[in-house]
C-alpha cells in the first residue's frame, strides 16, 4: 500500500536554527557550526540534523543525519540517484531513441546536472532551505529537481490540492519536466507518456514506500501539476520495479494536450525516522 497524503492534523514540532556546511570532495570536512538555539519551552525538544551531500554533477545526492559524522557514516542514509527517462508510446515502447534529437535517456550517469546555490525560502507557509539541480535532455526539454529541507512541521496544503503532514527535517522534492517537446511523432513513434526512474535507496534491503530503512517513509502524492491544470498520476504509479539489481521508483507523466510543464512532488520523510536513544533527530546542513 502506498504511503500517501493524510488529512489528519498533527501538532507542529519545534525546529532549531539551521546551519550549513559545504565541501567539494567525497570526504567533506564540515565547517564549525553555531550552537543551535533552544526550542520553545512549550514544545518538545527535538533537533533535526538532516544533511545533504552532492555527488559531483551526476544527479546523485545523499541525505543523512550529521550526528553520525559524514554522509558515509549514517547507517540510515538515503541516496537518491537519477536513473532514466523514457518517452513511451501507447504500447509502452520506448520512442525518441533515433535521430539527432534524443527524447529518452537510458542512463543519467552520462548527463551533467547543474546545481543551484542553497537558499532559505518559504514553502506553502513553512520555512525551508532549497536548492535545485537540472539537466538538459538533448534539445527537447529539461528535467529539474527542486528540493526543500523543512525547518518547520505541520499540515501543508500544496498547489495540487493535496494535504501532507510534514516534519522538521523532511526532504520535499519536485520532479519537473520543463519546456518539454514530445515525440509527436518521432521517427520511431508517437509518445503518450514519460517514465522517470529514480533509485531511492535507504538501509532497507527491499525499500518500500512505508520504509526506505530506519523508519524513513517515501510519502507519495497522487496528483501532477500540468501547466495550470491538476491531474491524477496514472493508475499503478508511482510503482517500484527491480531493474539491473536496483529498486527503482517509477513516476509516470501522461502527455496532456499541448502542455510543456509537468510537476510531481513527493517527500522523503527524514524528519520522521525512528528516534535515537537520546530523542534527537537532526538539524539541516548541506555538503556538496
């Protein structure tokens, strides 16, 4: 069963002042951080140390609890790797593979992603830190991932009319197709949908929506924003498939009229992971 959005209101948890760290290698050295400010006395004392490590320009990032050291030291770290993007026809055949304009990417390892600077922002009424990374797909469009690490928790209503419970430390991200030119037709067919495969790997041997490992869920939305319209993701999607020894989450975007912009927004519940013995969880930082 998919771990989807809920309409139940939970009490807002307290968040502490975030710190940021930056490094440029696979063994990042964390810069000293200021001591966190205390949570209000009326709220639970729960700190959130969700950190993000950028693996070069590959479209791969790791989320981890910096209380355990660097990104390779957290046993419940979650790594998100862009794997593929396929335009498919009505029979699920991959199209856009031939000619000078490639509409499908078999492996994003060959793609270069550009990362933005880290900034503080507000997302649907809650403070968060944000950065994005994107890659041009031939000349047919851009795939972009907007990310948000929540500083605050509570009930969030998105612009796809869905309600999420978010916690300080949760990692919300948008999968976006920007200015997309569909195969309509290409030499090898006409596309009706796009599948984006992303490996989201935690400590669980077999990841599920309910538990990627360490009690960290992947909270899946039901809707996609297509231009200014809201539609439902096709039945059966997102789904988990095993390909090449990897468990991939596959997100399906159906071609809708002449729309060129598509957005889908799940959450990796880093702030919802199992508490440690000392009752702490984390405070956000960024390494890349």
